[in-house]
């Protein structure tokens, strides 16, 4: 399950590899659940462009969610249950599918006997289009924000992705789309979309990428387990 990834945020890469125009650049930075990142969806009817790019929170928030932190439990949608789980089924039924542009993603490798953070990417650092679902969520203060989740499938038998996750845990991987399928994934009827629920057959590279060391804290400050920060009201405008 992918809980941490590197989004594509440079406008030139978004235009070259995904055919979407973004009016500003950002330095790529790791995104965790409830973090903000770009995603691609079908443009509104009447638009001069086929695709639209928006920023959204990583972690799909259904209409009944009451706080942003709920996205820490809904950043991955299993292909087997995306059509039935309450958090995801409306997005699936209404065809609110998206592409999440990613330069790389991270998974835990336990081959040494303990969890080590590894980075997974395409050769030559080509970006990936990860299949997802999205929806708008209304913040309690009345503002609306896009939210999204990545779709995952079984990774059993995959030459790279079976190396990850804790021994005995289920092996999962995100759905990486062939660029030739981007338009079809976004626009096909709902009953045809599950044909994209398959393992990526292209090459992937994986190598250790530990988190950078944290700055030392004063001994008088109680330490806590690190967690992805909530975006806060200023991130929801």
C-alpha cells in the first residue's frame, strides 16, 4: 500500500508526459496522507482542453467525513472493494476517476529483518500515471477541496513489488497506467474500468531511500511518533 510518494509538480513534465498545463512550478517534495498534490481528471463539458489538473488532498474524503485527518485511512482504495466500500463507492459509481502523476513512490522493505524505506521508480526516472478516484469534500467551514485516493491491486508474483511489506502481510501495489490508456481510463464507462486493474508489466527500479535524519530535539521536549501534518484551513483555500 502506498502512503508516501513524490508527485510530479514541474509544469514542463506535466505538459510533456501528461498533456496538461499547470500555471506554476513547485519543487517536488514527498507527499504523505492529507498532503496536497496535483491530480488529473476529465475537463468539464465545454472546456477547450480534454484533461484538467487540480490540487487535492491525498486521502479521499467521503461526504460523511467530518475532519481532514480521516484521509489517513482512505489514501488507498482496493480494486476488489472500491465499488462497494462506503468511502469510495460514490466516486466509483459516478466515474470520478483520475490520474495521479508520480515521479516515484515508497514502500517498506523487510529483507534485512526490519523495515527499510525503499524508493520505486521507472528507469530514467520517467514519471508514472497512477490510477485513482477523486471527489470534492466540503470542509466544516463551508469551503470545498478536492481529495483523491490511489487504487491498488494484488502484488503476488510481481518481480519487484513482492519484495515489499512485512512478512506475512498481503502484497499490494498501485495501479500504474500505460500512457496510451490515460484517456480511456478517465472516460470509459464504469463497467469497463475494472479492465485496468492489473499489475504493471513494465520495468521498475527499486533501491534503498531512508528518510533523512531528523533534527535533534531538546531533551526537555517530549518526542512523538512522526506523522503527516494536517493541511489546516490555509491549505484548503
